[in-house]
C-alpha cells in the first residue's frame, strides 16, 4: 500500500506531492485540460528548460514558478524538491511539485527518473497526468506489430558503440524502438543495412507537427534518402520467421565473428539472428573463427 490518493485538479491548489505531467510532443493542442490545471495548481514546476516551459506556460496562462531540472543537475535538484514536498515549503507546509520535460512524458529518455525514485524512497505521494509519448505514437504509425515491443532509447553516439548495441539488440525478435538524431540517422540506416538487413524499418519524424512523415522500407532501400529533419523515432519490424539460405547465414556468421568478443557469445548471437540451434551456431562460429 502507498499513501497515493488521486486528487482532482478542480481546486485552486493541489495537495502536496510530486505530479508527473505529460506535455505535447509537437502540437500544443494535445495538452490535456487536466495537465493545464495541474501546472496551474502546483506550487512549483520542475522543467527541463525554463525557456521551453515558458512558451508552454504563456500559451496556457500558467503563472506557477519554474525551476530548471535537467540531466546535469537532476541528482542535486531531486533531493531539494523531495524535501519541499515532504514539508520544506513556506511555513513547513508540503509543496505540490509538478515535473515536466521539454516534450512528452518525463523520465522517458528525459529527466525525471531520479526525481521519481527519490520521491518513492522518501514515501511522498507521486501522481501521474498522462500525455503523449513519441515512442508509442511512432509504434502505432509504423503499422508494425504492437503486441510485443522493446524501447531502447537513444543509440550510442559513436559508430562502434552503436553497431555493438544494434548487434546485441538484434537478438530481440519483436518490434524495437529507438530515438535518433537527424545528424546520425543516415549512418544508422547504413549500419542497419549490415546488421538487420532482413528487417524493415520505419523512420517517423515530426510527430503531430505540420511535416509529420513516416518512411518505411528495408534499410538498403533507404540508405540514399534525403536525411530527414526534426525529431526522429526509428521503429524496427520484428525479425521475419523464415528459413535463411546458407549464404545468408554465412554472411551473418562472418559479421558476428568479426565483432564478437568470444566464441560463446558469438554463437549465441548467431543462434538468435538465424534461428539455428545453439550447437549448430557454435559449429558455424568455430569454422569461421
């Protein structure tokens, strides 16, 4: 049992607690009435960027004071905010603190996780005001299976680390979702053409904005497209349930052996990517090693 009691936002002021508030990912009309009421009724808004939050606040006539909480200061700010919620406000009263990111749901590849964890550890009330999430919106737009999917956040910045992550993630046989930047999307598509050539991808950009677009195809087909601009979500189709030719299997084995750290891990990856038994994959790796 927790002490969370879902308050309404019809009152002028909210009860003490941490309020995780989802905000629009592009179209300001997607801001829910409850989200607006929560931000108006809070004592303080912890936001990723006070300037970005200021534009949202001006649009919805939100006068609540704001404090910056981003990836570089969240550890320090979190304890202070939790203390305010627990009774460190003016006159010893607990404060209602709202947490927002620049867009979407806090803590989803954005600041907020450490604050929420600190609040839970201190046993102060935590509430959620749901809002749009780019990963889920892109998943739905892609048309790829939604019954099982894994969100892997942002890929590593360096080519070597990104390729290693993709090879490891290719063991996931259902739908995969990444966030990616316009500056890196072309090189990521090229890497996918090597590592996941048999899986279609959906490049979903500018969700809910004027230039919203979804581009779907095999990585090799999309290598030479004009680099998309704006916020990008990359959705990977589940691995096909098909029998591979010997040439296809051997190509995967060569790629894995060239990058694996050991025979056992290489065999496990080959088995995951080809559907071979672990023993058959092990034999393939030994022959190519």
